[in-house]
């Protein structure tokens, strides 16, 4: 009888583990920015959370991107205001303080919006 109980426990453990592994959590984060007319919703589904480089504030860039401090984030926002929409990674390289290494660290985290 003890063996049957152990086998039942073992099978339940395997089933529970399989169900947990099959579950794909989807997290949503709402970025509230008073300078943007609408809130930006970023979803996560087995990929890093992306930030729309054309819509978020400098504070949000600092929080989201690796190696981006206050000055670099402000430079991105200033570039965006002066030159308009940023449409490519290459265009981001024109922002003072943004180099190839920094861009590569953040490539998976950057979105350009609907026109991507």
C-alpha cells in the first residue's frame, strides 16, 4: 500500500510540474506618462519588455534600458524633439552618447512603434 501511495504522489508531482511548465504567463505593464496623450501598454510573453523609444519619457528610458542614465535619456528625448520620430537603430546611433555596444545591449528592449 505504501508503494501505491508513493507512486500516486510521484505521478501527481509530474503532472503538476508539466502543467506549470506549459503555462505561459503574460504580464502587462502600464507606463503612465503625463506627456503622452495615452498610456502605453507593454506586454511580455517569453520576450523582454520593449519600450517605444518615440513615446516614453527620459525617466522611463533610464528605468528600462541598460546603461542609459539621465543625460543619455535626455539626449534621446531631445533628439526626438528636434528631428522627429526615430525609425531605426542606425538613427539612434546619431544621438550623442549612444554607441554600437550600448545599442546592442538594448536592441531587444527597443521598439519604434507601429511602423516597425
